[in-house]
């Protein structure tokens, strides 16, 4: 009885039919009939499955899906967006190398680059991302190994000159890495603009339901993937099969969700910009935004993230995020529900006004991850939270 209980029936798929949804293969290891077959399977990233840290059927389905969405050769799924960023940087950089990075980067990426600089003597130069000539002047041949950028910066909405910057990197033989988490492949496909690697926090729009922690790197060239994959295995930053399965489930509605995110955000941005108590709105498809012209060329939509600055400063921002009822006060973004944060009283609460300004964050700045709720319901919620006198 104990032997039968352990060895449950495990039937292979029926070759005459296939499941409509991707099966969840929640197995940590896979069995073989011979030692030679097992040894051969361990030779690289594309062999038969051995151990789920090295590869898993559900995870590989996600990797192939993401490569197809981004127009890449192949992909690696990670346990988180930071796992993807760290895995790529650690695999491709060596002590003494030089990196050119966009100045307005996600804080986690900035922290990893700073840590690499301190620990391993990797030099990092920051540029605006809007001027290819500035990048070319910052490059230090042959030490410059990577250009690191983002499609849409958080929370300012900056959209860098990806075509110009990526062409310059390719001309200098520098590998380019673009974080496409805020745009998703629905709004932008950086590999088609000349990027070598695209990274994602799949936690955000790709999964889209605030129930996944995951990341991915998509490669234009399979050789780059083969260079990064061993480091992924060593770090143990591999994707969990269940998280991969949930992400695949979310991706099926990605284009529909992105359409609603963009449409709602555009309406809110326009209406917020018309209020007297709002001193600035940061949304790349809003006329007057510094990146407006570039965004219209690079993106097929403005995205679902916006931020706005309240003239009343820190207290006004804090009051707003505590008054909303439909929107939720939470730190993430990219889910179907609308989320708000006030950096000056939460994530950046230790900074004074001068330090906030140096970070590009106003004391009254509110960040909004716009969801797919009815836009009139959202606007009513915002109007009530903003109070009277702002029309």
C-alpha cells in the first residue's frame, strides 16, 4: 500500500489531443531511463527537463510566449523582475567594466548598479537618455559593456530616445538592456528598435492581476541567452512553475487590458491637468510632457502609469491617498485595480523638500497605476478625494 501510494499514476499527454490551457507541471525533478540520457539533458538550457531550477515545461512555455511577444530569439523566466535585472547584469559584467545607464531608473536597478560599483569596481555613468551624442561621449571603449535603459520611467513618465540610443550602442558594439515593464510588448517592442535584451517584471502588466511575483529577460540573439542562463541556474533566481502558469493565464488578456489602462489614464491625465489645484501632470501622451514627441514615435499608447503634483504639497498628497475609496493605497502597479501612492509620505518619507527635488519628486506628487475600472467611477473618486475648489 505504501509503495502504491507513492507511485501515483502519471500518464503522458495523449498524442491525439492536447489541452487548451497550458498544463501546470508542478514538479521539481524529472525521471530518466538511463544515465546517459540524464547526462545529455544536463548539457544546456534547451535539453530535456532534469530539475526545475534548470528548466520546466510550464516555465518554458512562458519563455517561448514572451520571446514571441517581444519578437526575440529566446527568453529566460526569473523569480522576480529584480532577479531578471540582477541575473543579466551579473552574467555580463566583469570587474573593471563600465556601464552607461539612463539617469531616471527604477530604484532597484539603480541600487544593483551602485552595489556592483562598490563591490566589483564597475564604473557607472548616468545620461539623460534623450541624446545619443551624450551617450557616445560617455562611452569608454573598450570598457563600456552595457547600456541600461527603460521604455517608460517611473514615476516621471520619461520616454527616452530609444531608436537613437540603441543605434548608437549597436554602432559602438555595446550590448543594450531595456526594461519594458511599464510599456509591455503591446505598446513597445524594443528589440525591433535595436535592443539586445529586454527585461520585464512580469508581476506588472504581463500577469496583470496582482497575484504573481516574476520576471523575464528576452534576447535578440540566442548566444546572449546561453551566456546568461548558467548564471541564472547558479543564482537560483528561476521562475516558479505556478507563477509562470498564472502569468501565461494573464497574458491572454494583455492587449485588452492595456487598451483599457491607456484609455483610462489618458482621460484622468487630461482632467487632472485642467484643475487649478494640480500644478503638474506627468503622462507621456499628454501634450506638454517633455517626452511627448518621442512617446508618440516610440509607443502605441501612453501606458497606464501617471503621476501628478498637488499645489498643496506633502499634506495635500497624503490627504488624497487616504481619501480615495475605489483606488487602493498600495506600492505595486500594472494590475486591473487602480493603485495610488504618495512617495513623500511613504517610500521617500525620510527626504526633506530639497532631497525630494533632487530625486525629481515633488512633495505633493501622487503616483497612480490606473486600472481598468469604469473611468467615470475613477474620476468621481478622484474628484471627491481632491475636494472642492479644483475645477
